[in-house]
């Protein structure tokens, strides 16, 4: 079973969520990563950062009003 690395960037303003995602991507290299954010801007910036690094991204709304981005490579 593959572990999922979780980055909780809720409450952080840009560019912090994208920077934390980039650090996690650089450490992980491949696998599965879940990023939690609470704004549409952070969602878009994290997705763009991950896609530029070659990761597949899917985003979904969370019941709390934020977003969960699932990254896979």
C-alpha cells in the first residue's frame, strides 16, 4: 500500500501553499500527495505548480468549504 503524504496549507496565504507543495514534491519525487487549501487562488496556484512538475492533479471541494487537491506521479 502506498502512503499518502498530506500537506495542510489551510489558513496560509499565497504563495505559501504553492511553496509547501513544491517542497513536498521535491522530497517525494513520485507517489501520492494530498494538499488541503482554503481558497480558490491557492487551489489554482498549487495545481499549476504540481502540473508544471509533471504531476496529475484532481481537485475537489471539502465539506468545510476548502479544497482537497490529489496529486499523483
